[in-house]
């Protein structure tokens, strides 16, 4: 059996994460220094959050249907 060598984790940069580890945020300075990138990222985060909420709602509806049988 051959062992697959794992790649070392990529070193994170300030562009990857801002926060204390429990919460991530878009860097505040982007709003002034990179407004287009900031707007695009905010839009992507909001779209992802909307998808999570919709998927959760679908899951709950499906579970209620199953449990009510």
C-alpha cells in the first residue's frame, strides 16, 4: 500500500482571514483602499448566506414533512 503524501497547508495571508478565529470578516480597509473588491466580496458573502438560509429552510420543511407521515 502506497502512502499519499499530503501537501503542507498553505500559509494564510491577511487577505485570507481577518478576525479572532471564531469569526471572519472582510478587511475594513478594503472599503476605502479597494472599494470594488470590497463590494464584490460583500455581495458574495451575502449570496452565500442567503443560500445557507434557503437550504436550511428546505431541510426543515423536508424534515417536517417526513415526521408528519
